[in-house]
């Protein structure tokens, strides 16, 4: 009888092991499929206008062969030869928003941080749940998309524009945001770029901290100047890194948010000041008038 129970216990452990292995393999192949899809999108919609715009480094996670029993993802449609309708950014890239929005009507911009994994379209839905499990073009995947808060103004007219992304274990999506808890990483990457069909912007980061999921950090419009300034002061005091960027209530803020796994129901955010890039003709005009 004892031998029978030992065999039964062994089989139970074996079943759990096989099930867990299948779940892990499925997750890893899902990660790879999403990475490949976003890499393909970057290749097709991003034009590098300067050698300074270095390609993203390869993901640190190992590559895995997709499960042959799973249906392959729908491929991103092949574009016609490269064309760019977006204005070239000082970051060294330009975005073909015509083709991007044709494929993804919810696309409102593109976020880019040189020499990191952040090089993604930004989408916006009518709620904050859809793109948790959908890629930018509507393909179901746990990596989701980088998306703007449903209550934020897509034309950047709010006090605070909020953009979310998953903290993925394969270092994709907004995993990079968590690295700003290290001062040295901030020192090397103090600026991100946000490109839109209407114009291009710098996001000059000035603070980062862990917040609760219901924090004032996720408020797009503040009731008055004092409350906004108080929040900015808190950001400076509690920031995980120090910066020389000056922000006050008059500035338009951008908050990038991702999950923080060190505390339940918390997020790690980085906050920056939105600065509109000057176009070459504007810079020239300023030099003539000086």
C-alpha cells in the first residue's frame, strides 16, 4: 500500500512539473512572438535620419522556438517602399504615421529612448484594459502595448499625460522604466522622445518613484496650480534619482508607468517635462533675430 501511494505521489509531482513546464514554454514563446512583432513594426515605420539613432540592443532573454501546435500570429502587412510623413526628430528618427495609423487606427504617437528597448508605437483605447493584452495592432498577446491613459488628451493638452506599459520579464515593453531606480542609468538616459503626426517632443525626466495604483500620479488634470506644484515637490523629494531638470506647475508633465513587483498594487513611475522640439527653420529664425 505504501508503495502504491509513493507511485501516486510521484505521478502527481510529474503532472505538476509537466503542466508548469508547458505554461512556462507557452509564456516564453509568447514573449518572443511579441518582441518579433514590435521589432518588425519598428523596422517598417521608423526611418533613421541620423547615425546617432542606434538600433535597440538585442533582448537579454534567450530566444525560444515557437510551439508548433500554436497558430502563428497574423503578420504585419508589408508596406510599400519606405516613406516618412512624420517630421524628423532630433533623436535621429522619423515615423511613417500614415502607414502606422492605417494598420493601427488607435495609434497616437511613438515613444523612443536611444540605446534602450523603448522604441514603440503608443496607442489609446476607450478604456485602460484593452491594450493590457493586445498588441498595438490588435493581436492578442500578454505583452500588450504601450498605451496612453484613456482619460488623457491625445493632443497633449492636459497637465499630465500618462502612458502605461508592462514590466516584462524578457526586458521588453516598459521594463526599461524600472531601471531608472539606478542613478547611473538616469545619467545615461535623461531624455526620451515622443513623436506625433503634429510634432515632436522631448521628455526631460526629473523624477521617479514607487507609487500606489490609485496615486495622484495618474491624474491628467489638477484642480488648481497649488495641488500640481505640491505633487511636483513630492516627486523631487522622493525621487530615486537626482536631476538638474527644473519643473513647476506651468510645465506639461508626462508620466511613464509600469508595474513594481516589490510591493503589491504599486507602480514605478518616471515623470518628465514635455518640451516641444524646435524645427530647423525655427532655430534659424531665432538665430537671425538674436
